[in-house]
């Protein structure tokens, strides 16, 4: 066998890495077990990437004090993740196909972990911006590589299940990040929490190095996603396909709608939710983290059912329109209500999460709005436009807060009023309202794929 995975002439080592290198060609059940193990490490890296995306929101006040920055600078700091992550969505698929998932994950994990080190070790804003950029660059490989491992190591019948597991596990990772880091800050201090992602990255890197392997030329008779269906593009082909996609007005409309529908995640959950709940509703850090976790829980529940409902109802547009329309009123209630009991606040956050679940249908629309040959590139382009929303709107909220700031200071850092937060985050219902209207202009693609 090739690719260094199997060798029939060497003894079996007790070391895990060596054992994976020296396995005989196993029967179907063993290949599937090995495939699930390798896939699990891919999911682990995706969870690590999700941790890197959200963990600054837990320590917003501490980070502003540590780096001596304002709200707009904090928004810029967090958005530098997307500055690298968004454009990398276009070439990352080609890169993974060319160098393989093992090397992709190793290089990506080293880059993102080094970015975490720069972010944690230096208290200068320039190093922190560079660190967040590197974190986003490395995290950009997470989802695509996890799917690549799914397609090459698991039987075809498990692909949809495994894809849902990747997304769901990422959101569970975000929940655990919010809860654990909030506790860690309380018990051990801010600096310990700042270095936690660095230790996690080193831990994940060891698992990647020991376990992940590229697909051998022959595993078994169990069918996986065949090479003909997942053939690698060249960068020249990618550029040609992008020109075709860019000329399609529907793609810009779908990407823009997706970016606006993703604002509850990219702007609220990823950065401003915990500061907002802490300052406006006067929740403790632990209670604010619980509120964010409930919203993520609603998102997880909805994400597993909304796409199935789309197929059942025979429509892509209606779930997006209904969820965004309801989201307008839920977000408006969360932002503009002067007060509400905690149980009602938690309930609204959970329902708000439910409204976010149909968002992946934007990827389905982008796929079905293009010829099959360029559908993968179309999804990457849509994801690029969607993720650019985080880069644009995260610092926008911070700029609005600084513009509304009336000069209040607490412990040497700027303090913003509840009124300031409400006005700054009013972009959520406004964005969802625009998305609802724009969805009317998107062509229905169910049953009419090219």
C-alpha cells in the first residue's frame, strides 16, 4: 500500500502513530473505525477553530484593559479573524486537495496556535492584530478539511450525518468555551484564560500529528465519496469559475442575505452578546454566558431540522424568509425592551437561536444557482461574502459605541451605557429586515437546479 499508511513487512509498534503507519489492510469494519477516528480529529480541530472565534467575547472588558483599547478598536481586533478567514474560503479547498488534509491541518494548527501565542504574550495592539489574523488564517482550513476527511475516510452513506456532526460539535464547543472560560477567569484570573487556547492548540496539534493520515490509494470495497465527484481544481480553474460566479447577480444577492442573516452569530454571539447582557441586563458573567449558550442551543436544534423541512416543504426561500421575519421582532425585543425577567430573556435568546438555524440554506441556494461543475466554488464564494459581514460589522458596532460615548471611565477604560449598546446593536433587527426583503428577490431553486 502507498501513502505510508500500510506496510506488511514491519512489526507492529506499540506507539499509536507507528501502529497507524504499519496497519495491514483491514476489513470494512476496521477501516470504518479508523475513518471515524481520523474524522473525529478533524472535528476536534473545527471545535478548536470555533473556540478561537468566540473566546475574546468572554474577556472583552479584560482585553480592553490589557491592550488599552476602545470599543471600536476591540471590534477591529476581533474582526481581524475574519480578515484572513473570509478570503481564505476561496483557495482553501484547492490547497487542501493539493497538499492533503494531514499537512493542511498540521500547518493550519501551527499557524493558528502561533497566532494565539502572539495574542496572549504581547500587550501591543499591532502584535494582537497580527495574532488574530494568523488565528483566522489557520481556522479557515477547519471546516473544509473536516469535510475532506469525511469524504475520503468514511463510507458515502455517512457523509450527511458527519457533516451535521461537524457543525453541531462546533457550536457545542462555543457553548463550552463561554462557560468554562467564564469560570476560569473567576477562579484563576484573566491571564490563565488567555493562555488556555494556546495549550488547547498544542494538544490538538499532537492529535493531528499522531492520528490523521491522508487517504491510501486502496482502503476497502466500502464506497466513499469518489475522486471523480471530488476532483481537485487548479488555481487557474478556480479563477475561471470565480469570474463566472461573480457575473451572476443572484450570487451577490444570496451572499448579502447570508451575511445579514449571520449577523446574530458574527456580531452578537461571537463578540458583543456577553458585554451586552452584562451591561444592559446587568447579568453576572456566568449568567451572560448561560444566555449565550441557550441561544447557541436553539441554533443547534434548528440547524438539524430546518434543512430537512426545506426538502419536506419543497422550498429554499420560505424557511429563510420566515426565520428572518420572526428574528426581526425577537432581536428588537431583546435590544429595545427596557427590562424583562431573566426567564423571559433566556427564552427569547433561545428562540432567537432557533431563527438562525435555516441560515445554511444560503449555501444550498448558491449551489443550486450554478452549474454542477462550479457548485463547490459557488458555495465557497457565498461563504466568503457571508464571512466578510463579520469583518465589516464587528468594528462597526464598536465605532458606534465610541461615537455615542459620553466620557465615562471605569478603572481607566471607557464605560458605555445601556442606551449606547442598544443603539449600536440595532443593526441586528435592521439587517434582518433588509435580509427579509432581499430574500424576495432570490430565485427559488428547489426542483429547478441547473
